[in-house]
């Protein structure tokens, strides 16, 4: 897409700190990282919705994530990761080109990611929700 920052990064017209690329996937450091080594993994093709990706592209994205997360602790000394996608504006997505955030974590780094309030739902309520979702994807 012509006005997409991430498409321009893939084309090379906007510079990026690349960590990995193959035919399908491009991966580069986030310009405003949550922690040292925070990187993004994107499909080279401009898609906004994960349903626009085929199995081959999804496999390539997770294969890159596997490769990079395996290597990073030796480089950075981190002991964990948050892997997340802000999927939709209401979930905090700013750039529409689909992307995964890989955020290196260390014990007590105080980042405040994934520390949400856990609601208490009954087992019956959980089962009802699960049934609705399972039905919807049949
Ligand atoms: P999101 O809120 O999931 O859409 O996050 C978009 C991410 O892209 C943010 O963490 C930004 O810091 C990052 N970002 C924006 N522009 C650039 C850029 N030119 N190079 C690298 N990362 C970027
Ligand atoms: Zn794009």
C-alpha cells in the first residue's frame, strides 16, 4: 500500500534496523521499543487482517519468530518474551500493516505488559462462551 510506513520499510524507502528477512517475512527493531531488542515481524505483503494470510505465510512468520526468540537470550540476556499483536484500533493498533511485537523480558523489569486484572468467571459461563466460539468457527 503506497502510504504504509511498513510497506516502505520493506521496499527500503524508509530505513529500518533489520534483523531478518526471507521471501515472505521482514523483521526489524521497533523504533520506540518497550525494551532492548523489541522487534516486529511482518509479512512483506500488505495485509491488515490475519485472514488475508495463507498457511504458508503464517508458517513463515512463526518460523521467523521461533528463529529470533531462540537466538535473542544469548545476545541480550533476556529470560522471557511477550509476543503480541495489537489487532484492531480498539486493541491499540496504530499501524494497519499486520505485525507481531516480540518484546524481550527480564525478571522484575517493570514493563507492565500482560499484567491485566483477571476476571472471575464460573466454569458454566466459560463453557457457554467456549461453545459460542466453537460454533462460530464451524
Ligand atoms: P502498533 O500499536 O501495534 O500498531 O505498533 C506499531 C509499532 O510500530 C510501534 O511500537 C512503533 O514504535 C513502531 N514503529 C512505527 N514506525 C516505525 C518505524 N519507522 N520503524 C520501526 N518501528 C516503527
Ligand atoms: Zn503495508
